[in-house]
C-alpha cells in the first residue's frame, strides 16, 4: 500500500479493491490506515483461496471500464496506471493486456542458479514476453501479477475457477492462466504492453530447495489442469499410478 501511494493517479478515476482472504493478522487495521491516502475499497472473504477472493470482488464491486489485477507482493512503477490508460486508448480493439514483471531479490542479490530465463519465469514470475508491444501467441498469455482487462470480458467469463489457484491446502497453480485461456477461447486477443511495469518482490524463503520443490509440484498440477496431459504414455506407465 505504501508503494501504491507513489503511483501517479493524475486524471484517473480509480479504486483499489483489497480482499482480505480471512486473515488473522492486522490486515484490516493496516488498510484503514491508508484510507486517507488511497481510494480503497475493503472486502473480506471467509472462504480460503485467491480465486474465491477475486470472485467476491467481481460479484460485489461496481467495476470501472478497466479492471487491473495484481498481487500483494508487487511494487508498481510510478507511471504504471498512466501506462495502463495509454495502452487501452492506443489499442481500442483489444480487451486483454499483460505488462512487464521484473524481480526484486532479497538484499538485491540474484543467486546464480536463478539466472536462466526459464527459472526466473517458472519459479519467480518474471515476465519479459517481448521488448516492445506484441500479441501473445497461443498458448502464451499474461502473468497474474500484472494484467488488465476491459470490463466487457466478464460478459463471457464472469468468474475465476475456484478449484484452482493459491490456497492453504491442495494448491494448484494456474488460476490466472485458466481464466485467460477461457477468454482466448471466446475470441479475445491478448497484447503484451511492457511499458506498464511492476516489480515482484522475492522473499528469502523462495530461494530455498523445499520451496522450489513445492512450487514445481503445484506448477505441474496446474499445467495438467490447464493444458491436459503433455506425455500421456509416461503417465500410464507410472508405477505409482498402477
């Protein structure tokens, strides 16, 4: 929230919707403290799961023309909102956009094993799809911490799948991907707009082997849910399954 106080909102009619997903800490008090600095709407969703929280906002909030999605571990650049507005004005025929995601490492030190592009994308959600504006080629799509859509898309896909995504147990990655792929099936093109940039803050725990193992497992489950079995012959030969 402190980072959002530094984002330029000049001439932009916006509201920041914060969904408290049944937290047991002082989230409500912290949000209240920033109520005088930011145009905040606060909701509380008791059912655990990120998609349950997102759907509460989609059901109960009066949506503006553009709906922007991000996460609580993201720091937007100062011109983020202004670039989002520029993107929708420049591309009036496009309804789905994805922005650039850069990484902020603990102590500003990137581990050597984290340098490969595939590792930064899979484990830490870095997203540099193209140097300039470019259409996403299927099955590619924007990443969850930085994408925005026109309100019209919810006429076709009104909600997120609540059986997938971050939650306390039985986690399956791919919540935004599932939603975006549904939009693609309804004919919506997607545009990468790198000038709208955010920074994903990496916690120290995410640089450990146990965390990466859990990430790989939940990522694999999500790929199956979203795209189906990639190598079915291996699955059916698996001894654990039989």
